[in-house]
C-alpha cells in the first residue's frame, strides 16, 4: 500500500546509479564544445543544462517522447524537469569523486563485451549509432561510477543501532524462524530390487541402520549414511528439506523419531531414510540470528538514507531558468496532512513510474491514466504521511524510508494479534484449495495435418509398441510438441480435457500412456503421450496447520492495520487540492471564432488547435 518512494528512487537512480544501460546515455549531454550544445535552458546550483541536453533527455522520456497534449503534457513536463533537476544536482554533488583509470576501463570493457564490440571498427560504429565520441562516452561512464560510489557511501554509513535491530527482529520474527529439520541417515542404491532387500534388513528387529548404510549406500557410506555430519564424524546433524530430492523430502518430513521410509525413487536412484530425530520449525533467539537481522536492517536503513539524500538534493537545488527558456516548472502543493505538504512532483513521479501509464499513453489513453492514477496515488501519499506522523508518536525506533517506517508502525500496532486452533481449522476447511496440490502430468503431443488422419492412426499404433518418439513422429509426418509438466487449465482445451477431465487413463506402451487420435478445432489431428500422471492431493490439516495459521494471522493483522490507518487518517487534518491544481494547469482552449457568412467577403480565419497547450 505504501511502497511509493522506493519505486521513485529506483526510477531516478535507474538511469545513472544502479545499472548502466547504453541507451540511457542519451539522457545526458555529451561533453562536447558548448557551441554545439545550444543555449543554456536553466541552471541547477550554477551548473548549466543546455538546449541539446534537454532535447536528448526529452527524446528519452517515455511520456514526452510520445508528444502528449494538454494536461498530460504539463504533468509530464513537471515530472521530467523535476527528475532532471535532481540528476543534475546529483552529478554536481558527485563531480569531485575520484575515478581511477582501472575502474573506467572495467566499465568500458563491460559495455564492449555486452554488445560484442571487441574489434575497433565495431566500437567506432557503435559510438556513431549513439551519437558519442570515445571521450564523451568515457565522461558519461565516469559520472556513472561516481554516482555508484556516492550511493555505496551513503548506504555504508547507514548502520542500524542495536535498538533498531532488536525492534526489526521482534516485528519480523516469522522470517527468522528455524525451518523444520531432521537428524537422519540414508541409504542410496541404484535399483529397486536392492532397495527392497535392504529395506527388509533395516526394518528387521535389532538392525543397525548405520552399519547397513556403510556396507551398501552409494552416498555417505563412510559416515554410516549420516546427513549433515561434521568432517570425519558419523553423527548426523540437523538438515532441512533442501538436502533431499523433492520426492524424498516430501516423504522424510512426514516421519518422526525412529521411523524409516520405504524405498523412494528420485533421479533414477532409490532412497531409504531413517529419521533419528525430527526438529519442528520454531522461534530463535535474537543472538542466534543477529548477523542476518543486521544485514536486513542495514539494507532498509540504507534505503532510508538514500531517500533522505535525494530529498535534500531537491530541497537545496537552486534552479534558475534562462530568459526565453522553453520550459516552465511549477511544483504546487497538492495536499497537506496537518502541517506537512505534498507537492505535485512527488505524485507525478510515482504515477509516471507506474509501468501501466506509458502503455496507456501509447494507446492514446493518457488523459484517462491521469484521471485514474493521480487521485489514487495522492490518496496513498496522504495515508502514508498521516501514518508516518502517527508513527513518530509511538515512541519506537522505527527506521528506513517513510514507507518502511509506516510498515513497521503497522506491524507494531498489530503485533499482539493471535488466532486459536479452532479458527485455524475453520480457515482450513473453508479454503481447501489453498492446501491442495493440483493434478499434474508430463505431456507431449504429436500433431498431424487434417488430411493425415491415417498417418496419425499409424503413429498411435507404432507408439504403443515402442521406439523413439521423434523418429516415430517423423516417419508418419507428425511434429512433436512438448508441453512439459502441466497442471489443469494450462494446456489448450482439447488436450486439457483429455488429460485432466476424462476419467481413467489411456492405453500404456513403452513411451507412456498413448491417447486416441483426436480432432482439434482446426480439424488437424493430435495424439498425446502422457507420463508421470499424478492425481490432485489435499494436504492433511496436521501437515499444513502452521502454514494455515500464518495465513489467518496475516489476514487478521492486515485487517487490523487497515482499520488503524483509517482511524489515523480520520483524525488527521487533510487538505486535498489536487483537482484545483489540475484545473489550473489544464491549458485553456481558445474561444471558437464564428464562421463567416456565405456572402461574406472576408476570408475565413483558421481555428486554433484546441489541444495546443497554453504558454508554458
């Protein structure tokens, strides 16, 4: 709900600081002679932005490059100029950061490798295509490296305090819980007959599983089949599901202390596992995961430091437009929450960062996007500001960006919410689909033209006898289509119906189940080869009880958080001036002039274009 500023920061730094994309170098002025750059349009803290720089940046802007009209154009220009002001201030702030020749060479080599520019003539051709000289591109890369260094410096200094880390841990305990684990031994062999024989041995009274594993297992034999054992030792250590193939893990984690699995096939081998001790998922102490918490908290605090840095750059920027400049920058207050102001550029940045907006503009629906997204986004900003202010009064060491602080405040307000076992069971019974493993199958189709029904029949008969699928298909003029492992509803209607909605199975041959020859909607023919068919499985309540509990808890906490947000918003003094501001920015149409009468001797006047904006 409140993830606004992180997206805006990504947009601003996406051009320069986070990833260099060669296409985006056109956003900034080549370092050529001033005479080639045109007149100065405006200055930011004394640093000039030239006419050519402005034109190139406008061409690269996803909204302005579509030549919008009316209100959309005014808003796009405000968004564009605001970003240009911040990036210009950013370039100025980082100008003194040193870049070594080695660092520059590394970035240039990365570009050459990415675009296959190993030969000098290829590199020269590339420079011509993007309109740069080698010197100009190197200057752009230096700017890129400087900004990356500045970002790293800001984030590195953002060290979370012990108090902040402990709070973050308390609010996010679930993500630091231990996974369920087992202390176990395994015996792995290559064929089912051997696996069945060994299973009979290990389940006999008095059997020594470790000794049998040492004598027979293809894996971990020297350690008596022990998993997670320390080097040179044979006592199993706690391991999670990831050490087993999926099918084995599914069976093993249903076992409890002392139980032994039946042979399980996975990857062409057979596994027999003895669980010596089952360790359920559970809480951990802060000290046990302090390093992980610090890493997570540092990332969030760094994001907040970056947000504050950008806001400071914008606030301190001294912008002066040259006389006769084609730009006019307005950034009025669109809303107030108590005494805090929300300005138009903040909202436009979030709106135009939404990937749906450029798509709507391309479809000629830009005005509709403005009408829908501007009010919606401003409401999010108002709510976020109201909750941010309320968070300051809770007396907790919240940290990070405004959005992070708002999230932490909501977590704090809902931290004591719990659910009963009865509520969890009721949720499970009402939401069985959430805990159902869908049916699946590995499906291949062999397709035939509509006039090749006889060839399709011949292929089917051959497939039931066996052979190589590709060869059988080719011999009968068929083409193989591999759907892979699929679930209901993921294939076209006819094969989906045959595999998942038809009762029973197809006749089975060496290649798998082979369907009848079916006619498709375009009258062509198809034969399906089906393997590894698995029925839908409802996971039992006890197996998913904790998962269901977390779903109920998350839902309850989200409802409580939303209720608190509504209360905070209601208590705040909110002034929303968006419609007034948009109305003032909307270019006024020139009044239509009366058409001359047919007997008038005066020539008709051309009517001005109503979509042409007023003087900016």
